[in-house]
């Protein structure tokens, strides 16, 4: 029940923001901040519940209510350790997204926060839905507000980017809908019980070819969202043109829904088909790592550069998931968390720079260290995190993934390691172009304000903490090694 | 036939009386408002009558009619639509025409035609219903005769509809020759012996042409955009909803009675029509700058989707089709209602630039339009999503993969133009606020409230379809 | 006389009607062609009614009743149709349907 309240708080908060902004835009900001904070508090409060739960490998909150009984659709939400940390990430980044739009959004404030909160509601719905119909429902609900965020508050080429984002993801999700329906009918015909419930559908027995086709329906939707080469095309545009908070949510959360979907649905429901397609997926993942890194190196647009690093980092996720090793799986979860934090932070920085310099072109930046030492310091930490420097969260994640992959696929994991080197190269290039060298911009810039400092400090601290003490996170997702038979071995 | 058998026909008799009463009211020179209110009450009476006769269903009134749950369901939807359209008509015609009263006679007659289609089980009643609908529509489309477009649209519809009904009759004659009966069940009996005869198939084919014309399916869709654009907006809403519901209902009954879907050839023909409607409709809509034309092309595509639910020919398909029609009618009524509300005496609110930034000027109206567009696009939280969902699930159940794949592909294309309109709604505009019409405050406010209720229904059905679904099942069981 | 003759005649009449509708540009002639098509169907209906009556069907008279319905409806169609054509003529002093292309933006 508490999970439904979390969703309702966000949805109601969004509507309140819209109404409140008619009178006073400032009010909308505060409402949004309070709403997301309340959800974060609830999510934190669930920690002791989780610790107190006797068997910490399973669903410690499970709530089911009838929704459309005629179709076997129920409002089934549940929470395990994995979903829980994703929820924490969602609300943490949600607060930062509200904070970073505090000054940036000046027009239609209420509607902006409405969209922001509804996107968050959709994302949290995706992470907790245990009914495939509900899952699809939430999966779609997060798209529309995101589309509006990009198209209304985005940059110059926002129309193109928003349509591309929407059509790509929508094509994938309709295929997923078809796959969900196929699964629903196959299960119904086998057992006579027509239901969309996740736990029931887990028991479906599928012939190999049906399993492969159905799985592809799911997998394509998730891989587009992730995104993996060759479906990554929408990502640089959408990330580049979205407002700062939009990029933060896209990189930090929306991409994670793809990874979440693969781990939660594709592996457990289609164990055999997933094992069959694994080599191809690892190949795609490695291709993404290298290709993303190379393209990131050649970008001059700061936000597009960061966007391509996401492609590269999410390649690691794909490799880790399909290498079927428990260590790699732990690495994947760490990667989901730390990539959300570090890339989100980089996008925030890009937003802050853009607010000051009115450009995203890194050839027009340079020598900013002298005037912005605080931002520079933060930037070094965050880019190093993104490049996978030891002692920071991303290092552990990528190290675990490579470690897990090496045992069953040494060649590809060595190639993937090249990605780490390339990431150091593009990160250093970015730092060098933006902060070092001669001062190019003539616009007088001011250093970080207190609000911005708080945002970046919070992110930096969490990345460092995750790098030094990853064990709590790894503990919460220990049970993920039961989702696929190969993971046991 | 005895008087007991007349009882199930009570709603239809009252519907027929509605136009007679309207004629009398006009003869006594009563005002537009009186006619509007009386019409409204008569339609409510039809609803009550349907409720009153519910226990006698299903009842056959041989040889022409059968009143069963399915007929009652579709008639209910039709009456609901005409209630809403009648309300929209008041503010629309009060502004434009010095003499808007006869409009209601035609409106009720056309509704009667559509309602008769839902209960007909014989070629004669099919033809009478269809012609009652068409002939009234000729006049309705051209009703605002001082506008060039209206007469042009009326003329186009007239020629093509007359042509299509001639085709329909020719097909009927050929089928009659082979089967020796004009009753659907009579044809079904003879069917095994004649189903391979070329003349019979030719007859079926020409009937499909006529039905395809009425439903504006590709390749018989050429009239749709022009007629949608040229007609008065409430009439456009009528063509888009009632006329198509009636025609689809009779197609459904014909198909159910003679088990049309067991013939691979027929399935192939309908698949091709469905696929080409989805593709052509969506692609032609892409570049439209006129909202009414855009909705015309989108409705071509939507009836393509609907045919996908029709193809399997099973219970789930019928249910999905009924749900789809309900969701689709509410959606289109709210969209056309917004157009009606925004139209001024001189200009139809049909070009997209009128809608630029509407959300900042008239937030409620624009939100309603946005919701209905989301529903057309099939986005969750709206009725359109579940409608599409049911169609998909009916298709998956029967494994008609090719039309399903096309459905998915084209709905992604379709998203693009709906999003384009929504984007326009949210754009920035320099134009000042549209003049508020307060000529008829009562009807203006009630139109407004109706629109809000319609949008609320879209949400409600989109989130809690259980009740509607149960209702549909309950009705469909009565056969 | 065998029923094939009627079928043949009707199909010829019907096709003439279809050709006329598709090829002529004069609205009144188009309308006449539609009437021709309807009458072809009437002929067909009467012929089939006789055919089935000879074959012993008791309800074969239904088709002849249908013919009356068709005639009535055709008359109604003409009434409304001619009214619209008159309006067209008043607007443009012509009944040529080629002038009708103002729609389509």
C-alpha cells in the first residue's frame, strides 16, 4: 500500500504544481521539492523494513489489488532489494532535477514541474510494477511527460529530438506490448488462468521458437531504451536538446528502465532463449562500448559528448547481464547506480556551463578553471568517476563486470577493457578543452552558487561512498543470482 | 407479427416519432431552443425505452428485424452520440443559420437510419436503414448552403453514396439469385452450396465495396477528407461516429450470421483492406494542416484498426470492436466538440495555426483536445489505449500476425501527427485571445460541461474499463 | 425466357450506368446514370423473384416488394440530389462537377 501512496504523492503533487503555478511560480517549485523529498523519505524509511525482513532475498513489500478482473489485470506492486535501490536512485535524482530547474525554468513553471513529477511517477511505477499490464502502462506514462519536457523546454533542435525519442521508444514498446499479449495468451491457454501477473507468467512453458520471438519483443524495447548500438540513434539528440533536468532524468533513470527490464523480465521469463542470444548481445554490448567511446571522443558538443559516454557505459551493462555470472550481475547493478549518478552529474555540469556561457560547444570553452575553481574541482572528480578511476563507484562496477565476463568470454572482455582506456581519453580531452588551456570565452562567469554546490556535492559524496563501501548495495541485490539458472553455477 | 413483437421496437418507434414531433414543432413556429430541448428529451425517452424493453431481449421481429443485446448496445452508443451532437449543434447553428430548425428533423432521421442498421437482419431493412442515413446526410452535409464548401462536399458525398448504394443493391440481387433468400439466416443456410459460385462472390464483393465506402476504408476513402472538411462540424462528428457505428454494426451482424470469417478469400480481402487503410490513412494524415482533414484520415486508419478486431470473427473480436467503437466515439465527439466551440461565425476552427498555443489561452478546452488526441494515438490513461489493447489482444489470440504488425508500425507513424497537433497546442502564439461567445450562455456552458464530462469519461474508461467491459459482455450475451 | 437473358441485360445496363458516372462531367447526367443502375437492379430483382417463385419458394414475393422500396428510395434520392444540384447551379451557373475542387486546401 505504501508503494501506491508513493505513486499517488507524485501524481497529486504534479497536479498541485500546475494549479499552484497559476498564482505563484515559486510555490510550484516548493511543492515539487517537498513532494519528491517526501517520497525519498518514504523510500529511506523502507530501509529498516527491509533489514527487518527475515529473508532478505525476496519481496519484502507485496501489494495486490483488483484492477480489471475481466482481463486478469491486477494492480500488483512489489519491492525487492533491487527495485528498492532503484527507487532510492529515482527520488534522489528527482530532487536534484527539481533543484537544478529552480532557476533554469522561467516560463510555464507549473506545467514543467507537472511533467517532471509525472515522469518520476512513471519511472517509479516501472520499477515496482509486478503486473505486465501495469508495467506497460507505467512504461508509457513516463514517455509523454518526458516528450513534453523535451519539446517545450528543450534547445534549438528540440522538435526533431523529441519526435525521434518518442517514435523510437514507442516502436519498441508496441512490440513489447505484442510480446506481453502473446505471453498472456500462451499462459492462459496452458493453464486456463488468463492473467498478466509477473509471478504467474514466470511459470509459462514456451517452445524454443515462441520463446525466442516473444523474448525479442521484450528485448528490442529494452535495448532501444538502454540504448545499445544500433538503436542508440535517438539518444544523443534527446540528451543534447533536453533541458538539464530532462537530460538528468533521461541519463540517470530512463536508460536504467531498459537495464531493469532485461534483468527483471527477459532473463527470468526466457532463460533458455536469453542464453541462446547471449553471445550476440555481448557482441552488441562490446560494439556499443567501443563505438560510443570513439564517437564521444569526436564530439564538440558537450552534452552530445556526455550522451555518447552513456552509450559506452550502457554497453557494459549489456555485456554484464548476458555474461551470466553473479559477479558481473553485481557489477551491473553498481553500474546502473553509479552511471546514473556520475552521468547525471556531468549533465548537470553541462547545464550549469550552458547557463553561464550560452553554448554547449567545447571549442568555445577553455580556461574556465581560473574563474570557476569550484566547478572545476567537482568536474575533475566526476569525470574521473565516469572514466572509472579506482576508489570511485564506477570503477567497482566496470571491474566486476569485466571480471565476471572474463571467465566465459575472454576475447570480448579484453576488447571491452579497451573501452576503459578510451573513456580515460575522452574524459581527459573534455576536461582539457573545458577547463584548461587559454581562456577563450569573454563572457564573465561566476562560480557555483550555494544551490549548485549542494547538488554537485551530494552527487560527489554518493559516488565516493559507493566506491568505498559498495557492500550494502551488493548485499541488497544478492538474490538476483537466482533469476537465471546459469547464474547459479 | 403481433403487437407483442412491437414492444422491442419501441425505442426505434420513439426515434422515428422524434422527427415527426420536430416537424410539428416547426409547424407551430416554436423556437430553436424548444426544439433542441424537446429533441433532447425525446432522445432520453429512447434511452428509457431501451431500458424498459431490456427484459424482452432478444426478440426477433420477422422477417426484417432482430432486436438483441448487440443491437441494443450499438443503438445505445448511437443515441449517446446524437445526444452530444445535438447539444453541439445548438451553439453552432444558432450562430450561422437564420433557420436551423429543420436540421433536427434530418438529424433524427439519419439517427433512425443508423439505429435500424443495428437491428436489421434482412437486405430490405439494411437497404432502408442505409438509405435513410445517406439521404439525410446529403442534406445535412450541404445544410449550410451559403458556404461553397458545404455544397461541394454534399455533391461529392451524393454522387459517391448513390453509386455505392447502387453497388450494394446489385450485390444484394446477385446474392439473392444464388441463395434464394434475402434474410441473413436464409443466406447462411444456403451458403455451403453456393459459396464458390462466382456470381455469389461477386455479390459479396460489391457489398463490401458499399460497406467500405460508408466506413471510408481504402480504396473507397476518397470522399472522406473533403466531406469531413466541408460539412458543418456537428455533421462531421455525426459522419465520423454514428454513421460508421451503424454501418459497422450491420457488417458485424452479417458476418456473424453467415460466418463470413471462415472463407479464406474473404479474410484475405478484408486483411488487404485493413492493411491498406491503416497505411494510407496514417500516411496521408502526416502532412495535413487542417484539423478536420487530419481527423478524416485518422479515422480511415482507425477503421483499419477496427477491421483487425473484425478479422478473427470471435467473441473477443466482437467485444474489442464494441469497446473500440465506444472509446473512439467519445474521443471523436470531444475532439469535434472542441472544434465546434472554437469555431466562430466566419471561420471554422480547422486550420492548425488557430490552435497554436491554445493551452495558454484556453487551458480547459486545449486540455480536452489534447486528451482526445492522446486517446486517438492510443496512449495509456486514455480510453484509446485500452481500445487498441483489446484489438491487439483479439488479433494475437487468433494469430493474425501480418495485420497486427502493420497496426503497430502504422500506429507509430500515427503518433507523429497526433504529437504534431499536441505540440502546436503547447506552442507559443502571438495572437490575442479568441473572442468569448456569450450569446447563449446556457448552451455554451452546457457544451463546455459536456466536453469536460467526455474527457473525464476518456480517463475513466482508460483507467477503469471494468464496468464498460462488463456492460459490453452483458449485452453481447443477449443473442 | 431463361433468366440468363435478364442477368445479361441488367449487367449491361448496370455497366453503362457505372461508366456514365465515372466518365460524364454533367451532374444531371451522372444522376441519370445512377438511376439507370438502380433500375438495372430492379429488373434483376423482379427476374429472380419470378425464378425463385417458379422454383417453389413461397417468400419470393419479398424481392418484388423490395423493388418498390428501391423505387421509393430512388425518388427520395432524386429529390434531395436535384435540390443540391440546383444549389450548385445557383452558385456557379454550371452543373459541371469539375469545378468542384475548392476543397483540399
